[in-house]
C-alpha cells in the first residue's frame, strides 16, 4: 500500500499498489467497530473486531483511502509547524501576550461551558506551566496554561470542559469521561492532539519559565 503524502501524484497512488511507505499496524480486539488512526510518526494503527478478516480490513482501508491520505498530510503539516515553533519559542514578552490573550478568552469559555454543565467555579488563574494544561482545585479554583493559546481552539475547549467536569467528578473515571463526552462528543481528537503535540509546546516553555 502506498498512501504517502505525495500531492503531485495525488490519485495515482492506489491503496492496492505494492507495499511501500505506509506502515499499518492492525490490532484486533473485542470491539465492534473499526478505528483508523494516523500516528505522529505517520504510521497508521487500525483497531478492528476479532471477527474481521484481513481481507475485510483491507477492503475497509481501501474505502477510507482518501481519509487516510488527508490525515497523513495533516499530520505532516502539523509536524512541520511544530518543528518551526520549536525554533522560535516564545520569550517572556510573548508569554505575557499569551497570558493577556488567555485572560480575554478563557474566562468567557469557562462561563459558557459551566452553564451547559450546570456547575459553579471559583477563581480563574492563567499560568505558563511546564507540566500541566489546567487544573481544578477541590474548591473549584481553575488554572489554565497560557500556552493553550497556541493550540487549536478545539484543544482549549477540551481543556476547559475537562477541568469543569472535575466539578462533577474529581477523578478520571468512566463517569468523568461520560460527562466530558456529553458536552464535547468529539473530545477524543483534541485529547489526542494534546498527547501528540502537548509536550512540544510545554517542553519549549522550559526555557522561558513562568
Ligand atoms: Zn483531569
């Protein structure tokens, strides 16, 4: 299979061409649906039900070829973006700007989602942190990392909803994720984004501190 991101040859590289650049890992488990995921290293992980044959999986992948191709390209773009980001990481000046922007945007978002969730909260603090994206104290004081302003908006929404859901569940139990999902049905995407790219943003922060 060749699903590499070669824009010039778009449409000519078929999924059933001889194995080449694309690395696909198939994991079968007791699940009911198939999930395809493009990883940061541009490999593809396919999670499939036990009963699905190799042929059926290949058939499925063929149908999803355009989607896979698009997502590999997107991942490649993100990689380029972050490589550049890393070289020009914000100094104290930019951190201050990010904080100012965060104070304009985040409290509004918190108010919006708190209303949907039906929860209250205390103070909101914006920090430049190396270890976390947000936190929620037992008293309901919320803290957010100003570096979130450099992430896609869906990621910021996710972190806000995540912290507010701790007003209902002070843990990461299935009930907690259930609450998150009720408000943000697509929360797995931004959650994955943080897992893939969060470290790049946060590690850079190590050079400029709070
Ligand atoms: Zn949490």
